């Protein structure tokens, strides 16, 4: 595949992102790296000379999606299109050798620590036609020298640490993203300041295990306090923490800084101590419930959300009932529920057969989804009649005459703005009038000075 003169000029990259917020952030890093190497980022697939898929490996259905997409792309290539196709991220890293088949439609494979080498890899494929791959995981790569290329908006992600050292037995992340490493506090604070100067109102600190952050003498509480002190920032969020790293110091920082949002995503995973031990989660049902009480005590009004897995190997009906019991006790504001999906390389894959049937998994997940819907509705109904601060993010998807924003606790609010004059990034007082399990509906609270915020930059969307 030798480059023609025309192809030498045309280097347009189209990038699709699958998976978590960390992948969204990584795609912004990739765009920045490529834009600095004379590649043009396009949002039109049909214009692309290079198509990159930033992939996820967390459950089998994440893989299935990518295989289906690669099927489409095979048709494109078979029709004579000489587009270069690259697979990035967790799935590329996870499947390594299995993917490098000579008949594969993919030209480039790059794991999460290889993005700085992408421009050279793409150039090489374009010049020689030979496939390229890089699966080196690094103990040091934190990309703190790359400033992500973001779409202007209200919220910006900042990855403050990468990788994971927990080795929960079900989880593929330690194998796809490697060892835990943190950026310096200063580099995160500088990035937050720059984001404010660009018009962003909120930052969300990201990490696979974000509260394990440690850089020299600074821990996660120090980092949160430092970011919350950045002038001009309205809100600071973080995700995803592990229940094992919630010292009082962190809860105090959350309580003391008004800008740090009162929302904790606290992944439960399972309610039975035996299953939790098999998962290597390092807490028990009792200690998890005690942590919930402590968080609620120290951060009044906090919103609690969670992740739960049903059908982990050997989980019995009685043990599943313990998950139900914890969910009943805590009454989370919302929950992501998953059927256990066996992942190659993980400890569970090597040690525990995936022996809960698909029918049992389905039965259990349906129970949890119904239960959570009830709890979410109950929690949202509690908000009716209250006046809450909402950071406006965008026009509502269903109706451009309405705005969509979030409360401090990360609840989605849809509101009408009959008087006009508000823009993305405004903080407004909203009285909640109605609720569904996923959304609050409100109206602007009249006669309040925050109705007329300082003029703010209109954000192009
Ligand atoms: N099967 C099902 N769910 C999983 N998760 C992680 N690994 C698996 C797996 N193998 C879920 C966990 C985690 C969330 C991001 O995805 O609940 O918190
Ligand atoms: Fe998927 Fe986990 Fe990788 Fe995110 S870190 S893309 S959730 S496998």
C-alpha cells in the first residue's frame, strides 16, 4: 500500500470512543497527539483517511460491539477504500496476539500506554502497508505532558491517575491498563486553571481507582482540596473510587469545600461476604454499610450511586438475597447493574468456572433493576418542592426550548426557561415540580439573584 502524492496530503482521522469516561479522556489525548503531528481530526467518517476505534474490554458485549463494527469496516475496505484502521485501548490490549491475524481488517493495534507512538505507526502503515502494533504497558506513562483536545463545554475530564493495582478477580483493567500511577498535584491543578480560562465550569477527576491517588506526599484528599481552590471553577467531581480508600480526611475535605459535589459513586459489587472475598474486594457487608453511614453522616445530603454484579461464579440464591438486602438498606440514588461476564486473563477466569446460568443471571438482574427503579423514584420524589442549584449543561435532548443540567448530587434536571437569557454553564436555582426515576423536572425559582448570573461565554455546541 504505497502512498500516492494525494494521500500524502490527506491525513484526516475519524475517532470513535467506546467504554468509560477514561476512554473519552484518552480519545481527547489521542486527538491532541495526532493534531500536533499534522493530522486533521474529522467528525465525518466518509472523509477519513484513518479510522480509529478506542475500545473497551470490561464485558463480553463491549467486545461484541467492536467485532460488529469491524465487520462494517471490512465491507468498506473490500469496496476498495484504502482507509487505515486502528484499534486502540482496552480491547486491543486485552486480545493482543488473538487480534493480529493477517486477514484482519485492522492495520494498527495500540494499547492505552502507546498513544504517543500512534503518528509514527500510522505513517509507517501508510508508507509500507505493513501492519503495526504496540502493546507495551508502562509504569510511568501518565500523559501529563499532553494537553487533551476537548470539545468546548461545561465539564472537562482530567485523568489524575491511570491503571489499577487492586486485581478484583472479575476485572480486566489491571491487564489492559497496567500498574497504578498518579500525576503530580501541580500538573492537575495547572490543567484545571487552564480549563477555567477556556470557559469550563466543572472538572471531573478520573481514575480507575481514583481515591488511591498518591503523588509524593499528596493523597487524594490533598488533590481534591487543591483543585477545589482553583478560582473560577464552579464544581469538582470525581469517579470512580473504591470503598477501601475513604479516610475521614477525604470526607472532611468533601464536607468543607462547597465546590466539591456531594456525590459518591460507591461500587458495592455484591452483598455476600463470601462472594466479596472471592472478588477480592477487601470489605464486608458490615463494613460497607458502616462506610455508607459515615459518608451520610459527614457529608449530609450526599447522593450515593453504585455498581453491582449478579451471577459471580458460585453465587447462590441466598447470597444474591444479601445483595438485595444491602440495596434495600442503603436505597442508592441510582445503580448500574451487570451480569457477570468472564474475562480472559482475570483471576476469576483462571480459578472459578462461570457456573451461574444465563437464566439465573437474567432473573437476578431483572430483580435488581426493578428494585433500583423503585429506590431511584423514591429518592427523586424526595426532591419535589425543594429548590436546588443546577449547573446548566445543554439544551434538553427532547425539546430545545428546555435546558438540561445537574444538581450538586448529579441528578439530571430538565427545566423550562420562559424568560430566556440563560446559557450553558449558568448556575441557577430551580424548584423541583416532578420526577421520574432518572430525571427531575423543575422551573426557575423566581425572585432570586442567581437568576441573573454574570454574563458568561456562550459555548458553541
Ligand atoms: N463482569 C461484569 N461486570 C463487570 N464489571 C467489571 N468487570 C466486570 C465483569 N467481568 C463492572 C463492575 C465495575 C463496573 C465498571 O463494571 O461493577 O464497577
Ligand atoms: Fe472499559 Fe475498563 Fe477499559 Fe474503561 S478501563 S474502557 S471500562 S475496560
